C-alpha cells in the first residue's frame, strides 16, 4: 500500500513482531481447523449481543482472527493487508511511544472497535485486526499528518492526513449505506479510528513534550 522516503528499513520492534507472529499463527490454526470442520471464527469471532453467541473474550480474540477461506479457496488478502498496515504504521508509533504504551493503545482501539461493531454492525461473527489498525492509522495521521505515502497505482505521493481521512470517509459511507454483498465491518473500523484519535488527543494534552 505505501512506501516511505527513508534511508533504510528499521528493525521490527517487539510488540509489532509479536503481533505479526500471533496473527499469523492464529490464521494458520484457522486454516487447519476449518479443514477439520471446526471454524474457529465461530468461537473467537465477535458475535452481536442479540445472537446468544456473544462471549466477553470475543472482544479480544476477534482482533487476532482473519478470513481464511472463501468459495475460491484460501484467502490471504485480509491478513496480508492488515499485517502490512500494522508493520508500516505501527512500527513508527511503537518506536515513538515505546512498546508498553503502543500495546495499550492497540488493545484499547481493538476492543473499542469491537464494541462499536456490536452496537452498530451486524450480528457477526466479525473478525480481523482492522479496527485496531484503523486506530493506529488514525493516530499516525494525527501525529504525522504531512508524511508522504505512496499508494499502489497512484504515482504521486499523498499526505497521511488525506489517505487516512479518505479511508475513514469510505468507511462512513459504507456503514451508512452498505452494499448488498458488503461484508466489511465498517463500524469496527470507524470505532477503532475514533478511539485512536481520542486517546492521542488526551495523551497530547497530558504529555505535550512527547508529541509534534
């Protein structure tokens, strides 16, 4: 999705590295158990409270699961895009904040995204790290709004504030007027982004010396 103008590739910080590993292992487990007729997303995915299938742990487990199969076979795009975005934007934030603060931020955004999807979205099960990652992207755009990003198929750089703002606008439109075959958890994305912005604004007021 993006490339930075940089002099090199920084080492992956510990929280990002472990999140990538955990998400990858869970995805492989989904592939295995789905073949055994045991879809893990039915247990770890986030169900709406009216379905009777909701369990409190799903607010956490849903953000470590991704689509594994569809009618055409194995699906890599869901986890691939999310993990690439997590590495791209999350690495900057973890190096900026430190590992403990970044992990707190990521988990709160993911749980907040889940609550938003439960209240405003479908019945489920909803899966994916996208809500937490939208929080990460929103925080990045707030802190580094003029960072230039390169999107695939667009030959000119775009500032982070416009890229992330555009994604939020698309999710808002998708949440208000979803298409017939739309299976995207738009409200989870929006909830994660909103929580992320709120946290960063709060931290910015209480620790101004740490922010640009």
